[in-house]
């Protein structure tokens, strides 16, 4: 079994305990929604990691499907509450840049690097939410995403950096290289999350869709990974 699954287990346990503690002061219905979101999130994580590690072009196929699905969701949201047409020129250019970088990430980089990017992203995302639920008090980018807190970001970033350091197990990196990779990944993940939230805010919608239980749409779940993957794709020479 790949080491990432052994590392995933304690993270999952910490996440479950954190969720249980964070649920003590919320209504039963919200507790149930949080648990559904956590369980579906863990299933997605395991599935994507298997896809990355599988032989052949499984992750390439996943990347293409992901890009097309995100395009459908983005267009669907735009049609609900359209912006001035000129705004979509800039949005389209940004999407094209992200797609180009992400496809380079999927086609060119070794699975060990792809796995590292995803491992850092999901750790950062998951523990940002749990840290925010447990300790969140100070607003952070609330004009874009009202639920975000500084404490949530710090907690997620700390766990994300530990994930990058653990990735040294399968990457031949010095500790400072792993840390630099983790920092870059955390910044890109936050940027992707905020960009998606800002797009939804502009169009007055809560989620990109309802296809994933407790998660919203595909874009809601993979916005950070899209940005991190694109960043790795453009700067992939650093990993070669």
C-alpha cells in the first residue's frame, strides 16, 4: 500500500474527532449535514488518490472530465444571473489559462508530484473547515466568503504544510523544498477557493451544483485543486 494511505488514516481520525467537537453546539440538522459532507469528502479523497496511483491514463481521463464538468457548472451559473458580456472575456481567459496548466499537470508530471499536490490541497481544505468550526472568530476575506476565518486558514495551512513534509516519503526532496512546495500549494489553494467564491457571489448563488452530497457541485469540491494543478503545470520544471 502506498504511504499516502497510512498518512491519511491519522488525518481522517483527527478530522472525525474535530468534527465531533465542532458539532456540539450546532442544531441536529446541521450536524447531520456536516457528517454527510465529511463522509462524502473522505470517499472522494480515496477515490481520486486511487485514480492518481493507478496505472495508465486514469488520472488524465479524470482531469479531462473534471475540466469539462467545471465548464458546464460555470456556464450554468452564468446563465442564471448573467454579468455584462465583457466580464466573461476575462473569465474565459482565466479559465483557459487554468485548463492549459492543469492539462500540463496531468499529462507531463509524474504521479508522485500529482499525488503531493492533491494531498496538500485536501489536507488544507479539510482542516481549514474543521479549524474554523472549532476556533474561528476572526473574519477572513468575508467580503468574498463570509464563513472564512483567519483561525481556519492558519489551522488548514499548518496541516497542509505537514502533508507536504510527509510527501518527502515519495519525493526525493530536501525538507526546505517540501516546505516551499507546501507553501505555494496552500497559497494557490486559497486563491482558487476565493476565486470560485467570488464568482458565485457575483452571480448570487450558493453552490455550483448539487451533484455531490453535502459538497455542492464538482467545482465547489475541486476549485483549489484546479489552481494548484495549474500552478504545478506551469512550473513543472521545478519538479523534474
